[in-house]
C-alpha cells in the first residue's frame, strides 16, 4: 500500500506484513524476492494479464528461478583471487 505508512508497504496475501531481516531494520534483496514469490499466481485463471496469441501464462513461469543477490556477488568478488575482480569491487 502506498499511503505514506511504511509499516504496511509489503502486505502478504494472507494479510500479514513482510518483516525486514537486516539487523538495521531494512529489507534485503532476498526479502523483496520472497515477497514477490508469495504473490506469484499458481494458475492461468489467477493471472490478471492477457497474452499474445500463441503464448500463455505457462510461457512466463520460471518457478525454479533464483537470482544472485547483491551480497552473494560482493562475496564472490571479495573472495576472488583475480586482481581484476578486486579492482572491480
């Protein structure tokens, strides 16, 4: 909800609110991903979208997708032995 009340910005389908997991009270990339996954529809009948001829809801479902999160990328580059990676960081 965008009503100038940050405490209800991330309401889950069950009515509860997503809680941030960072120690400083902020959300992580994983929190946002988890939020989106909770709202993922499970069938074509639930979808609010229309699709081009020859495509359907099934063409856009990648339920096994897992992004690389920022902290993973930073760790990958920080622990690399490649000097170019160190310079990149």
